[in-house]
C-alpha cells in the first residue's frame, strides 16, 4: 500500500480518537400513569348500594376477628346444613336470560353423606344425587342455567372463604330505617385506586342487621344485589330462614324467590338410590362463584373505566348467558365482552382431573380500562 494512504488512515484514526464521544440516542421514557389518572370511578348508584362512604380498612387483629366473626355468625344463624332438612323453594325470573320463567327447587339431605336436589324450570329439569362423594345425575352433562345458579348461590353460597390476603373494610349504613353493619371483602388486588371511601368495584358487600345479626343484603359485585326478607321467616330448629328474597340487577328485580317450607326429611329411601341416573364424578356440580379481573388499555383517555360482566362458565370452558351488570361507561361494554371471550378461549384448555365432577361456575368478570 502506498505510504500516503497509510498516512491518511493513521491521521483519520487519531482524529476519531481525539473527538469527544457522542451520546447514544435514547428514546425518552414513557410516562407512567399517575395515581390520579388511575383512580377508579365510583360504583353506579343503586338503592341497595349501602356503602357509599365511610368504609374503613381494618387496623389490627381484633378488628379483623370482629368482622369475620360477624359474618360467620350471620351465616350460622341461617345455615340449614347444620341439620338434616327438606327445603322447598319457588322462584320467578324476569329479564333477558333464556332461563327466565317459573321455577321449583327442592333440596333434601337426611344425613351428612346424602344430598339430593332437583329443579324444574322453562325447558329444564334436573335431578342431582350426591352420595358418598359421588354425584349422579339424570343428565349426562351440560351447564346450569344462570338464574338457577343465582338462586342456589343466594341460599347456600352467599359467602367467600377468607385467607390472609383477603382485604376487608367495614362501614355502618341503614336499610329502610334499620341500622346495618357492612363488610367489604376483596380477594383481588387492583392497580386502580379507590376514588372515595365508598365501595370499590372489586369488593363484595355483606350487610348484617346490627340487632338480630342476620344477613340482610349480599352483593357479590356492584350492580347485583340479594335482599333477604325475614318478615315471614321460617324457624327450623335453631335456624332462622328468610321467607323471601329478591335479586336485583341494574335497579330492576330479576328474581323473586319464596321459601315455601323447610322441615325434617321424611324417610324416602327410593329418592337416594342412583338407579336410572348417570354417574358423573366426585364432587358437586357447581362451586362458589368465581371472580376474575383483567386490564385493558384505553388509548387516548386518562381516566379509568370499569365494566362488570356476569355469566355461567361450563365445564368445557364456554361462557353462557353473559350479561353486563354494571358499567362506568356503556361505550366500553362491547370491548369488555370481547375480553371475556378471549379469557374464555384461554380457560377452555384447562381440563378437570380424571374422576372429578365437571363443574359449572357462576362467574363475575371485572374489566378495568386505563391509559395505554
């Protein structure tokens, strides 16, 4: 190589080393949403939404024990399953569900290892026999109608298990002039903060008569309320059973139920024989309600939006009778339904273990919308 080329390369290299290094081009960090922009909107107004302000988080073990003992006492006062029993219930449903109409329900349990329940409604009839942990049914499979599941939840499953990660707040309120003590319970952590000391979108609400200790309202999610009427209560051993209850959604009554009778079960051995029924599996056909939450980006908006969906999830992972029960912005409802369908497609691959009863689940799906 000619000497002049070597000299040119050497001078260029020395000039490069002597020059100050340029700073790398780094994209500016994306601003994180502030707590102000992530405040959740208030829960929609409803006559049965009793905790609109004044909810206080628990401060110590004594306060937590008092709240949980109050709920445990309320459940114990009306829990039929402490004795053998025969309960007959009738209910009528109105609304937009395919299972709307007149229903009859009977639950019978002569001992701890025997349980039979039947239901008849519009185009639906079922016999379920649970004996020695095995479930037998007159149907091979299928999802429970939503309204039937709601009534059974209101009677038997109006509670949630509470562990160390359950968030609990309490408040005092009034219902028709009666003083009630309310507990707000949540197992779900949301990044969106409370906008006030009222109820949050992720909280279930239990309100107990301050004098009698009886559960008077139960709301698993904002927009859906169970109201128990003890004016014609049924007294069974040491239990007090509400004579009636109603379930409202969106300020409209969708279910009116009457406890027709409760008594000690008659000896009817034929009712508890599985002959003619299909063996389904080990375990009950339905569970406590499921609660799910999801976050969706909301481009171009700085405030949070919330939608609560409700439906039945079959054992195959398919959502049925899905409905919006509460929303801070109706323009978000369609996107929330799409999100629930996407979750359903993911959940559909989650198969039950061999021998277990394929269960149906009443599902509440809370979709949060916030800044991208």
